C-alpha cells in the first residue's frame, strides 16, 4: 500500500468519507458512527445532529429506531423527532 494518505493498492483512491457535506444543512462536520454490530456505518452531522447512511450510491436519512447500540442514538433521535413532529397527522 502506498504510504500517502488517500491512496491504496496500485494508486487507487481510498475514499475517507462518501459524504463531504450534510445533505440537510450543508455542514462539513460529518463523523462516522457505528452500530453495535460493527458493520453498519452511518454519518452524524455535528451541526444539525441528523444522521445519514450511504449505500450503493444513495444517501438516506437514518431512523434512529433502527440503530441498535449506536452511541449517538439519543442525539440524532432528538433531531429526527423534531423533524417528524406533526408529519403523521
């Protein structure tokens, strides 16, 4: 592996994060968070507390109820609840 940051085998680019900006607020303060299973990685925005999942080229908002064991669940849960307040009625 090439020792330079951002490169991998045969010079392939290693993507540090599939998102550079939050789709909701535009902040670049995205941090990876993992669920207890250690396999699911989501991206929590430090500015608006919304959480995003990227898969197969698509980005979607994470429902915190689906995040088993995530340490940021309460934080993004409050933002999710505020965004969905009154949407069911």
